[in-house]
């Protein structure tokens, strides 16, 4: 059944030709956007929804999450708020809980978080493995993720498990573990950071992913300066994520990766994580000004960013990272879609997947103007109203 959403006070399309429209309408048919234009010119459809002057925008595309896990890390968070510094080793707490959980428990927790995200306007999300760190546990994490996520990333190189030899584990993660997981995932990721994997180890992970024909991602430059962003660009990675510590040359490198019409590397900023770890905010303003393609994602995980709220991340990007509301919304929708290699997501134009959200507000500006207020009042996913 086709649907026309009319009476849209403000429509964010992320389409360079259409721009931001006022007094607009959108027609949805067979799960796709079939028509966009002035409300006065909207064609008939089987169903009519009146937006009553409110704002419509694409659903959020959350391109970086870790939602296949068990347990939480409340005590670690409390300690961090009391002044302890974040260290990568806390991941092992979640690894132990995840290994002990059943498949049903992992799926139930993923469903809980995905439903929470959907109510907040997230219509597509990526999620990673990385809390199993054995062949069997990584495979089952990938299988659980594949049943729900838009994109699945193998993060066997999240951390060397407690008690394991680093070289032996790296050989496992780039060999038998990758072989077993590869049919279930879209990309390979590596935590290139002090306390996790160094430059040469990260390079080995990326090369192994390339050999399988998988996309590449990098956790990089989160806890301090490091080689992550450079490695990501050198290997043609889809994205490098966190990027709190970038110098001018690295920012320029990320921007230049898109020159000449080439497919470059997206710089994914994770504002909620920066706040939760009390680390410097990523230089989103400098990245945008340099011409880099930027995505905003939640980094939903139990240790450093236990939120699925993309609206919170957008508000933070505007209020504290100094992006404009238009830049932040674009990064949290189209930017995420580009990071996932999904041109059919993150926009409202003919042929795009009909993933939309209706705000209980006249403009997307209210996402930052009224921070913390749940403004998403209706959500369409693949053309079906789901909220």
C-alpha cells in the first residue's frame, strides 16, 4: 500500500538537488521513496498521513555499535566518573559475560537495544563482534548480529584475551577465526591502540580482511595519537572511527582521500563515547572544514557509550563539537550510510529506501535546541510505519 506523507513543514532530504524543502510531501511505495516535492503537487496514494507542519528527515544510520554482548560495566563507569582513566582492558569484563551467555540471551539483549534505537529514529545500524574472541564465540556473535543488523563487522582484533599470547591470538584472529566468520560479515575491524593492537599487528588484520574481499574499518586515534587514521587511508578503509586525536596532516589525509571522485575513508566521530570516557571530543569541525566526509555514530556498548540515542549524539555534535545542525544531521544519516557503503540509505529522494522519522517539532533545529527531549514521534522503516 502506497503512502503519502503531506503537510511536512520542513523536509531534510540530504539530496544536493532537492536540498531542504518546506511545505513538502513524500510518497512511499513498495518500501522506497517514489516521489518528493511540494505538498500542493503531491499525487494520490492509498494512505494519507498529515505531518501537520512538523519536520521529517531520514532515519538515523548508526554506523558503529557493539550491541552483541551480555552484562554491563556499571562499576567501571562509576570509577571513571570518580577520576580513573579509561583503559582498553575493561573489554575483558564484557568478554567473560558474553562467553557465559546463551545465544538466546545475546539475541534478547540485541533486540532490546535495537527496539530502543528504533523508537529514537534509528532505522539502520551496523554492529560488531568482538566480545567472544574464540572461534565459536565470534561465529555465534556474528550469527546473532546478522539476524538483526544492516551491516556486521568482524572485530576479532578487539583485544588480546586475558592470558593469551599476543602473537598466537593474532594468528588465530587473522586465520581460522576469520575463515569461520567471513561468510557472516561485511567488514573487518581492528582496535589500533595502545593496550590493544599496534601498527604492524593492525596492518596484518587489515591485509587479512582484504584477502577475504571484506570491507575494512579501523578503531583509531581514540586514546592518543597513533597510526590508525593513516593505516585506514592507506588501506582504503570504509571508515576510521573515534579519531579524537588527529593532527592537521591526518585531517588533510582523510579529506584528500575523497579527491578526484575517489571513494575515500569516512571519519566517524563518537560523541557519546568521548563524553563517557572524559576524553577530548573529536575534531569534527576541523574535519568538515577540511572537506572530509564525517559520520556520527553512537558506539553503543556496555563499557564506554551505553546509549543508542543518535539524537543525543547529534545534539552533542552541535552544542560541543560546533557542527551546524544541518552538518550534524547529515553526518548521522547520510554520513553513516556512506560509511556502510549503502547509497540507498540516509536520504529522502526517489529510489532511496523509505526510512523516515517524523519529529514532534517544526524543524530539525529542535534536536539541539531542546537537547534530551525525545522528539521522534513516528518512524517508517522500509516503507512500513514501525513507531
